[in-house]
């Protein structure tokens, strides 16, 4: 244990996701040794993030304006919406360069044990968008929803909930990202769940 502000800084850094006690201590001492101008820029950026970044009124992605660049881009296919858990997932899909539709960020996944239910996610806003009563009601009617939640227990529960909720919308196709064997992987090292998904999601060649 260190004294005063140093330990306070280590404690606060340790609360960040992915930062353990050793990493928090290393970052804290790096900041102590850093040039004051560098620390000042970090403080300034943190303040700007909290004060200037908002969430898109349509999809919930992080944005500097009322609408993010994807929702404001008229060249993107408004009939196709990819539903993800977090803003970072938008970047993951964009890196594929295979998707030219728009997004809807839920803000998490269903996790009853952690107190996260449908009311804590942006599910109602998604239904409003599909029904044409959301902030983007001037858009072309949504024809397909691609559910791109994480392939874990919470993500699967969220995907199942959305499928049951949306399957009765007339003219709406609801699909789920395929999951299975990774490129470059060996079949013998695949776990049972991954291999089972790959088998059930097989396609004709």
C-alpha cells in the first residue's frame, strides 16, 4: 500500500476493465514520471470525452452530434440494421468492410443475475425504429435485422429474446450472425459448442 494520492490513483485505475492491480500500479507510476504536459493532455481529453461525447439519437452509438456518421450517411442501406451490444462492436463489424447497412446499439446484453433486463437495454427504441415511430421515422422501412450479439450466455439470451420479440413483425427478416470454426483453426482443437454450431450452420457449396 502506498500513501495518499498515489494509492488513490492506483485504486481508481484498478477499477477500469482489464486493469489488474499490477497494471494499475505500473500506469500510476508512469503518470507520476511523465511530463506534466502529457498528463495535462490526458486530463483534457478525459474532460472532453465526458462533456462533448453523446449518444446517437437513432442507434445509440457514440457521436459528437445528434446522429452518428453511420445514421447520417444517406449512402448506407437504411433497410438493413445490425444489432450489437456495445459501440466497440460497431467498429468490429465495420472492419470487415462487408456491411453497408446501419446499426442499433443495445448498450449491453441481458443478464438477470447482474440486474440487466430488457428495460435496461435499448430494445424499446429498436422496436420503435422498426415500427417507424423512432427519431428516424423518415427512413426507409427496415426489412432485415441482423442480430450480432456476443456468442456467450448473455449474448445468446439476448438474441433469443429479440427473435421472439421481432419474429411477428410483418415483412421483417430476423437473422443471426453465423458462428462456428475460425479460419486457420484445427478441427481437433474446436470445443463441442463451437463444432456443434458449425454443423448446424452448415451451408451447401
